[in-house]
């Protein structure tokens, strides 16, 4: 998997680097652009390794953020140059526009700056998504449930971000908060360094969570540390287990990284009289929740691709990559996530939290 990622990154960077070399009219700017691109690619690759945790903390933060932002910028430069080459081949765009041209440099700079300023602001704006779910009489009074997924706390989503999110959720208020996995990005180091468990303890409602695949990435290096962090943060972690809250059964399914996790049907079997909510990080095989009589499933994981056109890929991969879907009597809700992995840009997608009103 890592070799495939490296191959894609190197291929894209080579193609973009060649165009960046040919575009400016002066040699010093060519060297500057290609050098900056190479540095960003190197930092992006480094951020995918464990060496990031061995560097001084401030340097790790810089490497992670610069490298991952560089990857997304590289993607959009690749698309821009590819479109330009196609237009050049069909004689729509003059070749001179892509060689030694200050005007093209200026237009490209302004366009990229505008796009990524928008992407950053769009990420920071958290949408409130509200829906109502009929429990068919299984609760005797309205219940307000908040749900989030994919906070990806780490070197990019840091304590200041977390404190804003906690304050936002506390202002919203609710009877409980559900977390559908990937609270951790890929390392516990920044969460421990910035005492994020203390920030999470400020949530003014009971919190129930399931694991995501990224907690398994963190546990690969420090087994059991993710679970300890959940305990320290006063979050009830459900790993193939159930928490009963009145006549609501919150089922937390272990992530599908664990190939031996229990089935949805086995977990729901003993709670047929309650309204059941399933937390399952990755939204695969949604029909199983319908067959098991689940009332509501909350999933995340997809981020809906984070940026366009990657959203097209997730839409093709999953039956429901974002939004709600009805499977029999089961309402499936797949959220694009409150946080994000990698670069803090949202282009064509949104960061959000869910307000789910359960009615009798």
C-alpha cells in the first residue's frame, strides 16, 4: 500500500515539477518552484512514517502540515496542467501559454490562492446537520442525540481546534454525544502532548464511541494506548459492546480492521425491545443493519473524499458515502466528519456535526 502511495506521489510530482520548470521565464524562479515542490513532497512522505514522532514536537507539526497541504496543492496543479496539456493537444490553448510566460504564472498563482483560501475557510466552518428519526414508540419522550465522526486529533487538529469544537457541541446541548470512530489521527503523541483528554472531559453530556481504523494505526505502535486515552477523556468506548441509556441501546461495533469482530445481528439480538443505535465506523454492508432491526446507524470514515474530485471516488465506492439512506426500518447516516485527515481543506465537501432528534 505504501509503495503504491509513493508511486502515485512521485508520478504526480514529476509531471507537475516539469511544468513548473518550463513555466517561469527566469531560471531562479524555476529552481525555487521545483525546490519548494520537492521539499513539500519529502515532508508529505515523512509525515506518513513513524519518524514524525521522533522529531522535536514543533518540527513535527510543521512537517505534517506543510507536507500534507503540499499534497493537495500538488493534486490541483496536476489537474490544471493536465487540462492545459489536453487543450494544447487539440490546439485550443497555445503552447506559448505554458512556456516562459509571466501571465500564466500570475493567473495560476491567483487561482490557486483563491481556491485554497476558500478550502481553508470552508473547512473551519462546521455545518449543523439536523434530522428526525421516528422510533415507532420505542422511546416515550423526544431525545436529542449529537453525533460526530473523524475528528482526527493530531499534529494538525490541535488543542485549540478541539476546544472550539467542544464549546460548539456544549452550546448545542444534547442528551448524549456519539462518536463514530477516528478520534485519533494516527499518533497519540500530539494528543498526550497537548492534554486533549482534559479538553474532551469538558463535554457536558455522556459520550459513547466506537473505534475507527486510525485508532488501530496508533495502536500498531503503542498497543492499548488509544483505549487508555478514551478512558482518560471520560468517553465510554464500545468495542463489540452495548450501553443501555433508558430504552435506547447504543451498540458500538469494533472497526472492520478487526476481522474477528462480532456481527451486527449478534450485537443487536438481545435488545429487540429497545431503540437500537449502531456505531460502525466504516459504512460497508448497510443491509446487515436493516436485517438486524437496527433503528439508526451512524458511520463516518469516507470524509466524502475531503476535496473534489476525490468525492466522486467515494461516491462510487460506497452505497452511501455521505448523507442518509433508508434500509428497511433502519435510517443510515454517514457523516463527512467534523475534522479531517491531512491538509485542512474542504473543497466540494463539508465538515459537519449531526443533531438527531429521536421522537416517539
